[in-house]
């Protein structure tokens, strides 16, 4: 089986990992785990505010798309 990296390039056989235990024990995996940002706690109030704002933005986007569709003379 040919394995590809995230750039679509072939991964040499000697660099491929064959099972999940190898992946968990790899230095790369450990380094990435240390570099990954931790998720800050978000209060229910902040989450609701974010969801409300997101909903408003989607509504605005929908309105703009509808206007463009209505103007289309295709």
C-alpha cells in the first residue's frame, strides 16, 4: 500500500508506521501533543453569545446570496 503525507508525496517505507502503538510512541506524536493549544473553558453565556453571532452572520450571508440569485439574468 502506498502511503502519502499531507502534501501528497510518497512516504518512504522506512518512515512509515505500521500500527497505532508505533504512532502513539513516536516522538513526533508526543511533540505535536505538547504543541497543541489547550482549549480554554468557555462559559455558557459566552457560548450562547458566539452561537447568536454566528447565526446572525449566516443569516446575513443567506440574504446576500438570495439577492445575487434574484439579480442573476442567467
